[in-house]
C-alpha cells in the first residue's frame, strides 16, 4: 500500500540519550511536489531513497538533495543514501559502485535495503537517527519534547518492525 504522506513516530535511545523520532514519508513523484516542498525544511535528517532497479530515481537524487540544502539555507543536514529493492539485485540498474561514489561525494553513509524482506531497513533508520544526534547533541535531550523517553533501546530499534494494521512501523 502507498505510504505517501504518512507519519510515524517512535521513541528510541541513541548513545544513552532518549530521542523522539518522527518520520515523514514524502514522495518524489511530481504529483506530490507540494507535499515534498512543505516538508523539505522541517527535517533534521534525510533518507534519500531510490530504487536499485530504476536508474532514473537515482539520477533525480542530486536535485532532491540540492532542494533540501536550499530549503535549509545552505546549512549542512545529515543525509543517508538508501537503495531499495535489494531483494531484486538480479534486476539491478544502479551499481553498488555508483551508490558508493554518490555517498562519497555527499559525505554520507549508504545502504541497500529491502522493504519486502526488511533487510537493512532498521540499519538505515538507525544511521540517520545517529547522524542527527551527532549533528546536534541537544535535540531530544529534554525540554518536554521527548515522549516516553528511553523506552526503546538501540537493540529494539534494530529488531523487526511491529505490525499495526496494514503498516509496518520501523
């Protein structure tokens, strides 16, 4: 089922500090351009996602990254490069070398994941959460912004998602 516009929340612990994480699922399709523009400047970190079986999605990432940087006034924000559909490696259109070169140019971590098998998904989310925590150690450490702080450990974050209705919460 499409998840465009969905928002998920989770309380996690990163480096011993509680974090309340909100994940907004935006879209790259032109039909959802207004939603994407609305969310560009509101994030503390970004997973830039493409399909390893579709090189056009990979080619569009530089533009998306530039839009996010512009929306943040040129300020550096954490990015993680994520190739989806790792379970379809036989249909690969984007090589691991290409992914590695883009991640190196951006100075970020990169992952290949499979939403179908859940392989690597928790690792990608943990990486962006940890990158945000490193970028600004004060976020989520108090001030009433953390709900249920400390209830979820890093190990629990890496566990398979719980099913709630038709959605898997990562």
